[in-house]
């Protein structure tokens, strides 16, 4: 998604009073845009527009981040290795498991990338939709 398209979505959401927009791209890829404004009549802050303009005008592409979230409620454990920021992951690699009473769900990455942030600890109880990892896509 290009910066200009993001600006248009932001403006449309702001003008129509929406605070959250979630797009599903297939079964496992989702994008969520959340406004932090309190009123639908507020305009886009100048610093946000300036940042979007910088991204649009720059010659080097900006990193795209993907959120990896839990699809189940259970206990999270890392799979083969404990991941940390900066670790490279590959498409299809199992990042961890969410274990419940009658299931064990594998958490896989849908694209190649680098872990930007790990939002979960080994052994933590996770809810449906809980953010587990932020990944910078190659």
C-alpha cells in the first residue's frame, strides 16, 4: 500500500467517524489502521502529513511491518528457538505454538522478514487476537 493510499484511507475514516479499519488479505494476512483522534471533525495533523510525504518522496522504500497475532486462546511457547528482535525468519517457518486443552496451533510466518519486536514471553497465556510479533518484511 502506498503512502498516498494510506492518506486517503486516513481522511475517509476521519471524515466519516471511523476509528478502526481492518483489511483481510487472505485468511492469515490482516492490516489494521487505527485513528487516535477523539473527534471525526479533526483534520490530519501536519506532522503526520509530513511523515507520509517523506515516505512517498524518498527513493528508498520504507519497511513494511506485519503483525502476527494469535488465532486461539492458550499458552504460547517458542518452537525451535527463542526469537528476538533482529532474527531473520522465513516464509512457512514455525515461530511458536499456542497450546490449549484439546489443540496445539502452530504460529507460522507468511512472508520472509526480520523480527522487529517480540511481544510475548515463553509460557505466557494469550487471548484470541493477541499481538505476538512485529515483523519487517523483506
